[in-house]
């Protein structure tokens, strides 16, 4: 039961791992100031919604969660922050129920805005900087919600991809210091969390920017070399990294590491070199193939995920099939498929060769089916192998789920003692729900009898 003397705050995050890391950090700011954290559907004094600009339905999703907050407590204060808040502050402030909109620079100062905030009948207050003022770095990490923690090491992006608004929402590329990243990783380890996922907008660009008026002199390789020495963390996973920034030295380090796991997520976006040039990506398909083959050469059992966009302007049937065939022939493990949607203030919105929406949806479906085939084929190669599994909290219909180091999703009957534990188990067979069942490894079995 909620005490009237204690202020309460609820949080909801839309979008990427980076947003989860930042929401968690902002939540710790509020709890440190005396707020009690409650679930989003409970009555709270403050509701904080961290938004995303990548999804096509950013506006609709934001409105939906504002309504949820107002249903839980019509008198609750609603604060919107994140990428969508930076890009469209006026639109968001006009949503009924919104009291405060904070931009990229202001979101980490939320406490100073809450002191005098009142429920409004009209437009919410806006505090939003010009994006070129977002030239500083705030370290963040998520804890408490999952078996793994998301650790922010980099923010912003200097790339000018023609479909993307993230540089407009997050500003220039900048990084945390290695010392601070290592400190945060050690804090996470101290809380008993077994796995860290490194996050950022463009983490392969790590080392750019200034910190405390001191220029960085480090690279992504320097960062992962230092993190590989942090005691107490069992696994470190690299989230999405651009193919042109994933160097042989980094791949080799992961292949020899006891902590970095054999799992990569590498954006492709298109298998047509013509479209990659139109998108202003910084590589062509030849370099991409080279990166995939290098990983496979040194880590044959690694999991490799790929981002791809369908329906970009100029994507003819022939160019789409080039992408499809390129992906089909690559030794990859799964796809994240995005349907292109027009974004204001991007070059692509002015381009010719618009692909009809039904055609975009058809191509998306084709690639999602290909992704499922790739995933099942990858899982099949792992059946019979003994691999370490980190079990998660979820209890669904009496089963619990976890991931191997190389990102095979496995299941077994729920056992509370296994939560957040790593067990060596033999992968048994692919089940109807697409997960893999496990049995005790022979050595473990012998040890128990």
C-alpha cells in the first residue's frame, strides 16, 4: 500500500537498449531523491515515458502510454523524454495529459524540473535544447529489470545516413571514458548481474568526443580490452556494431576472450550496393561479406544477427531480390527486418522511386520468413553440444528460459534456484515454440549420481 508521505514514480521505456540504460539511470536519480519506484499501471505521482523516434508509430505509442498513465492516476504528472521528445517537442506537449517535455540535454536534470511542476490543463512545458548543445556524455546502465545489464559507452552519431533521424535526436558522436565504463561495469558486477550488453548509438565509433575538456585517445579495441579484465562479470555482449568499424583485432579479441561472447549484431540495411550508396552507408557488400566470413573463420559457432531495411526509395524488385539472395547465401543466424518509413528532415524523403506500402509489407514478410529459416538452421547446428546457459526470471506456463553464450534461446521446466545462474547443459532438440530444450551434460550428470 502506498504511503501518502512518499512520492512515487513509474517508468516506461520505448525503443532500444540505450533507452533502457538511460531510463534506469534516471529512475535511480529519482529513488536517490526519495521517490519510490512503482509499476507503470499503479497510481504514481510522476510517470516518466522514454520515447523512441525509430518506430513508425512513435506518436501513437506515446499517446497510448500517456493514456495508461492518466488511467492509473488522472492527477499524476506525465514527463516525456527521449528521441521523439527531442524531435517533436511541440507535438508531444499538445497531447492531453502531458505536463513536461525534456530534450536530449535536459532529461538527466529531471529532478530540477519536477520540484515546481504542476498538473496542466493545456500544453505541457517544454525544455529542449538545440541538438548541437548535446555535446556532453552522461554514463548510464540498467539494473534490476533483467538478468543482464545494458551499459552505455557511447552516444550520438556523426554518420549522415539518408533515412535516419537519430543524429538530429541525439547529437554528435561522443563517448564515456574507459575509467568510467570500467567503474560502471564493476558496479554492475557487484550487484550479482552475470551479463553486460554494451550499448550506444554507434559503439564502434567509441573514442570520439571530449570528456571534461579532455580529448579521448582510446579506440573500441582499447575499450573491450580493458573490459575483458573486469572481475565478476561472466559475459559481455557487444550490441549492434557497424561493419566498417568492426576490425579484425576486435574479432580476434572476442574469439580468445573468457568474457566476450561469440555473438555479433551487424547492420547491413541492403544487399544492393546501389542502395547502400543512396543510403550513404560507409561500406559495400564486399566489406560486409568479409566481416561475416572473418567471424565464421575464428568463431564457427558464433551467432550473427543482421539489420535490414525493406522498401527504401529506389528498391526495385531486382534490388530487393539482390538483398534477399545476398542474405540467403551469407552464413548468418537471424535478421531484424525494418520496413522503411518516411521521416521528416531526412534526404530519403525527397528521393524518387517510392515503394508502395503493400509491397514494403510483402518484402518484410519474405525476409522474416528467411530469418526464421536461418535461425532454425543455426539452432540445428548447435543440437548435441554442451553450452553454458544463463537462466532468466521469466516463468511462462511452468517453463523458464535462458540464452547460451551464442544466443540460442533454451527452455526447461521452471526451477527458481536456477534464476540468474549459469549451467552447462546439453542442447537436446528444437521444440514447437522455436526454443531448444536441454538435458544435463554427461559430466554434470555423473557428478550428481
